[in-house]
C-alpha cells in the first residue's frame, strides 16, 4: 500500500501517465522493480532488474542520491543514450532517490508526455523530491516493524485511478464534389467544438482541421472516386478543439459512376482517450478493441468478433496478448510500448491474422489504449524481414523490427577499446541495421574536425573536409555545434540546403549525427545511403541515441589511448634499456605486451650487478594491467634494485619487497623470482615468491624444471618467509626465468605449458642466446590474442666468452 499510494500520488502530482518504484534486492548491487503503476508488467519485463553500475538514470540516481529530470527524448539522448536506444519513443521521465536519513533505499520513477524544449519545472522537481522523501519515511517505518525495504519478487502492477472523460462520439458529413458544399451533422460539429450554425459548409473548413500530411489525401480520395467510379476509402486524422487527434474514416463513392452527381460521405469517430465502448462504436465499420493500461481487454465491438473470429465474451477480461496472440510479436509489443509510454498514436501492419493482413492503429489515453483494426493488403515483403525501410517499401512493422538490430551495436561497443575498433563495430553493425552503405567519422581536436574513419565513399573525396574548423558551414560541422542531428532524404535535398559544398556521385539519403558524450563534443558521424529514403521518427530517435553511444565509446577509446600511451611510456622507462655485460655470463631479456585491455601490464625483468660481484637475475609479475600495474611494477623494480645494491641476502630482498608492497598498495599482489649468480664459480641462490619455476638446461642438453621451494606471492602476509635454494650453473648451462603469460593457455593446465617450454628450450642446443630467446616467444609474438603480458629472461654461463 505504501508503494502504490506514493507512486500514484507522484504520478498525479506531476501530470504523469505511469510510475514505478525500484528497491534494493538481496543481491548486492541489484535493484528490482517492486511496483509498476499504469503499465503492463510483462510488457516491460526487460526492465524488472537494474544493476547499479548500469548507465541508466535509475542506476545513476541510486548511486549518486541525486534526482534526474528528462523533459524529452532529446535530453535523454544527451545524458543517457542507452535509455533512448532501449525505449526509442518521445516521452519525459523524472527520477527521485528514495532515501531515509541518508540511507539509499530505492528510486521513484514517473513517466509523462514529453515537453520538447521545455525543461522540467521547479514545482515538479520539488514534488518528486518530496514524494521520494515521503516514500523513504514510509519504508523506514515498515523496516522498524521488521519488514525491511528489500524486494526479490516480481513487480506488483496497479491501475491508475480513473478520471471523468467525455464519451465516445461519432459524426458524419456529406460532400457534394460538384458544388463543393459540405453538410455536417450535429455530432461532427460537436467534435469540432462549434455549433451547427457556425460550420462554414465548405470542404476548406473541414480540411483546415486535418493533420497537414492528410489534407492532400482528402482531395486525392475525391479524385480517385470520381475517376474510377468505385468506392474508395482512406483513414485520416483530424485535430479537435482540444488538440487531440480524432480518427477520421472517410469513404467516397460516385453516383452515377463518373457522373455529375458524385458525392463523398464520411464518418468522424472520436475515440479520444476512452477505452470503454458505447453504442457509437457498434456503428463504426471498423473493429474496435479497448484495453486498460495493464493490458487487459475491456471492450470489443461486433466488427472485431467478425474480423478475428472470436467471441467478445471470450476476449473481454483477458490480457491482450492472450486474446490476440499475434500481439506477442516483438515488433507489435514494441508498438504497444510506444503507445503506452509516448501517449501518441502508433500504426503498424500485422498478419496474417485469421488469414487476413490487418492495419492496426493504437490510440493511447490515460485510461488505456483504443485499438482500431482494418483489413489490409499483403505488403511487398512481410514484417520481420531485415529490409531497411524506405519510401513505398515495406511496412511500419518492418521499421519496428529493424530497430532491434542496433541493440547488437550497443553490446558490441562495450567490447571495443580503441577508436579503430569502435569505428569497425559501427561499420559492421550500424550500417547493415539501417541499410547504409557509407560511413564517415570525424573527431574533434583543437576546434577542428579530422577524418578518423571512412568506408564506402569515393577514394579521396572526403580529404577536402579533413581538418575543417568549427566556423565552416558544413552539415558535419553544424550538427556538432548545434547538437542536433540532420537528415536529408536525398542528395537533392542536401544540395538545396548547402548549395556551395561539393557532393559525391551517390544520389541517396544522408544522416549527419552529432557525437556528444556527457555534454562534451567528440565529433560527427555521417551515414550515407545508395538511394533516397525517408527517416521515420523511430529511426531518427534510435540513430541519435546510438550516436550518443558511439560518442561515449570514442571518448572512452580516447582516454584509453592516452592512458595506454602513458602506461607504455612508464613501462619503457622502467624496463632496462640494456643488460649488464659480464665475462663468462650472457643475459638476454624479452617482453611482449598483452593484446587485451590496456596492452601493458606489470611484468618485468632486470639484471643487477651487486657490490659483491654477483649478478642478480630478477623477474616479476604484478597483478592487473594499465597505468596502476605499470606504476606498481616500477616501484617494486626500484625496491628490489635498492635491496640488492644494499648488500641484502636473496631472502631479505624478497621479504623486504613483500613488506613494501603491503605498505604501498594493500590488496595488490605480485609474484617474483630472484636469483643471484657468481659468474666465476656458477654458485647460484634462488628465491621464489608464488612465481612459475625457472628452467635449467645443462651443458649436455638435458633440460629440467627447477621446482624451487617457495613462499606465497608478495602482498599477502607481512610475516611471510621465503626459503633459499642453492644450486650451481656449470659452464654451458642456460637458466630461463619467465612469467605465466608465456606458458598459460585458456582451458589448459599451466604445467602442460611449462613442459612445452622446457622441450623447446632443450631443442636449441648451443644456439646463440638471442636466437633462443626469439624462438621461445615466437609463437606468442604471432598470436593475435594474448590475454596476458609475457616476460622472459635467459642467463647463460660460458667457460670462455670471446
């Protein structure tokens, strides 16, 4: 009751159409939808769970404790492109934290009609904040009674309170095509909001109320009836005095065919926001179904029974998708979501339903959705195909279905690391999803746009636009500086808008998208199409939202490139440029960065000349990758070198480095193998801290794994001990130290990898040490997928070095 009351009150106080409450669950970091008001739960199942680290406003509000207010889809695209991509409809949304005494409990959400260009007012912001605070207090009282605000069940769905609305109305008119006179009945005048005597009696008086895109259709319908002599029909929309769209079903007939007595008659059906039928809907020659906002059928007229071949008694009270299973099609579910969230009419083609194709119109209102079904014709290609929408091709259902494919782009972008990878993902996922053939990405640097990626354009054509300033009058520049996407349905349209810019030989459409990440300009994206085509509102919304995702991925890639360069610089500076040259001992080191993540990590090797005349051979591996791992590696390398040059024993060097790592970075781990070698005698002391065992090739070629006694990895225990192993390197022997990246393979035992390396070392005999080192890492160097860094250090003791 507390959840329902608070949510309904919040929805009503800010003029919302639906609301929800997310609460903590027993799973750490996971919020669950506890209550959904004014929307069917199953239709919004993908939003039942929300991880707090997701880039959605619900997660952001819970993490930060600060409210989020999105007035329209454009604002959602800028701040939360993932939200706009997953719900590509025009709507506004408000989010308030549910807290009590600074304890985060959940998030209160209200959906409402979009207010383009008009930000959410201070009064509504205050009302949402108060609603969240009151809900937090109510939940705190429940927690005090032993009922904590933790939700692990499915959401509870509640209906919003009903309001008093005008009844369904119907009007008619008769148009004499010869004289132009129009006679309207009292019902039509009432819908228009005028008295019968005030109607001008002309077709212009009727046409001026039509939606602009439908006005031409009225004349076309009359001409079609007059020329063919047959009955013609068309569905149009008329704007009533309250600004709402009214369904206008118009039919025309010639009597006699082609004669002077040709007339047009029509019905104006005001379904408005009322999902409840009346006698008027029984007179409409169209199937009408009403559902409430929880998806339950509340009314079915007689024409619907005939069309879908089901009784109304068997449908009323059922969920829409149970009574009409074809509504379970993902594209049709998306259309229903669009109507419920955006509060705007939606039209699509469905079929075959009972062997018929149906033209479906959804008219949403506060009480629910009124559905109008009309027999339609089979389209050129069926809904569900992947053909990209274009003028005269396909159906609205295809447009809805095609919008699912960009989800693959959003997923793939999360895996892209570099700017080139991001561009490649856009080429592979975005272009096919919308039927594009050309792509260009420009990135912003010092107030100039530089071409970063192109495909499909004539060779060299885009070079003239490379490096243009932000003061140049180009669509790729203006879309970024204005922050608004630009769509041109043909090159002729583009040429009219920008008559002075050169155009390529293609005649198709163009889309210019701003790449803006968290309010910061990143660049511009250009999509090209081979043929002229239109861009539906859904496509424009999704493309703009995806541009935000691309911008975020490119911004992330730019930060990655900067950090990677810094890390590589750190690593290059910390790895030895050259190794000491000593009589009777030869040393060679090799390093390979991983190909995943930051491409740099914490592996290192070193050779140190100590004051006692011995050589210290060092190899280590710091957990993780990136700048942090490289920096820790540098600190450990310096510590080992300092301890070694200070005359400490091998055991004390490793113990001191362990304590230093614990002090420097608690929770960071590293493995280490430290070996001292006397070049004159070959006497060797070795200490191992959680590191793979070294290999030893004897002068006769026999090669073994040195299973040295060892201690735990560095950084675990302050009082850890590290035993020392003594051995001797005979003249001609080779010692190999390596990190686990050289011997580990996914799904395979590391011991198998060590055995392969041992066998490879045994095969090299008396080959030069540099050749041996190159051969041992050759396979790893050629691999395109190295999940970890690789470090290798070889030391050979010779009887006599030239």
